[in-house]
């Protein structure tokens, strides 16, 4: 895995764990799964929570923006509850088939 992607996962997981007690982990999917740097691609991530509401969605984006600025990356984040994630069938199928899950500590079984 690229160093920047590893840092993104580590920083997002730490920030979400600290701020949201219902954070369940995240999936990395898309181009960065090959472990290479991709200058013109966003780092695609699904973050899972028990609850989702407008306030949480609004408070997530400053966290993402800060990490994007610090690491000079673009993050395409999809915050979901597990139920809403499963209901987004196209995304769900892609992520479950190819994505890698990281627990709330930012650790994957693949690591």
C-alpha cells in the first residue's frame, strides 16, 4: 500500500474514532488497491457508522479536508450506516467484491 494511503487510513480512523463513538471502520476501494501512487485519482473510501445524520455529515468534511491538505491528496469519502451502504447496491457490490476493510484502529486483516 502506498505511504499516503496508509497515512490517510490511519488519520481518518484516529479522527473518526476520537469524534464518533459509533464509528465501525472503513473500506478502501478503487484505483489505490494496487498499492501504487495515482496522481490523477482520488482515494476512495467508505466509512461506516451506526448512525448517520446531517450534523455528522457536516462535521466529517472538515476532518477530510484537513487530511487532504496535510497530505496533498484527494479523498472521495462515502459516509454510510451499514444499512444505507447495503442499499446502495452498485457501490456495495463493488466495494465488497474488491475493497479492503480496516477496523476502527485502521488495521486490515490483509496487512
